[in-house]
């Protein structure tokens, strides 16, 4: 709804930017409707890039981001649809939306011998795993991963003085 309000505000003043936001929103919504258990990492990273671009239009310079990932290094890797987007959303919503200086978000993906690793790091204050709200974003993601992959998949939280890293570990299938 915040995105729609942002688009509505731009329609008269900056129709080109409003159109760009509509295109990104359409892409994000289309990606969220995928009913598959797993999709190629490339598709998930496209969704994440569109989401970050959309939030950048909303937050401006308070959101800086980079995606560090080479498709050729993860050719057969898959991930549950919308598994990475909630991690990025937490950084955008809870850090960029609340801190004057904003946030830097880095998203990365790589394959290791035991499976796929996806990391979302930000330079915000971080949070404790105990603060995850049951039945919402990260809790739902953890449940989805357990249902699909068992105990081999997990979400890890690494809070440091300079920020927060949330790591998804998805086993090879």
C-alpha cells in the first residue's frame, strides 16, 4: 500500500518515475504468485532487484544496495519463491524507513559443496532471533524451508557491531 501511495503521488509530478514503479511493482507481484516449491535463483534475484529498485524509489538515498552474484556460479540452484525478498524487506522497512542515514544492503548468492548460500547483509543495528514474530515474515520463511528441505535448510542470524547478516542455507537437491 505504501508503494501504491508513492505511485499515486508521482502520477502528476513525475509520470515516468510512476510508470517505472508500476512496472517494478507488477514484477514483484507476479513473482509472489508463483506456486512452485522452488524456482531458479536467477528468477528470485530478479524479484529481489525489482523490489530493491522499487524501495529505492520510495526511500531515495536512504536505501543503497548491491547484489553480488554471478548467475554462472549458480546455474542449477533453486530457492523457494519469495525466500529472499522478506530478508531484503526487513532491511528496507526496519532500517531505511527508521534511520535518517538509511541503510546499505548487500545481497549475495553462492553454491558451496553442501548447497546454496544466500546472504542479505545490512549496516543497521540488527535484531535478535528471539524478536522474530511468530506467524510473520522470517518465522514463515523458516517454516517453509523446514517443510521443503527438513532440518538441512535453515535461516541463520549473525549480528555484529557493524550490522546484520541473515543467511539462508538450502541443501543441494
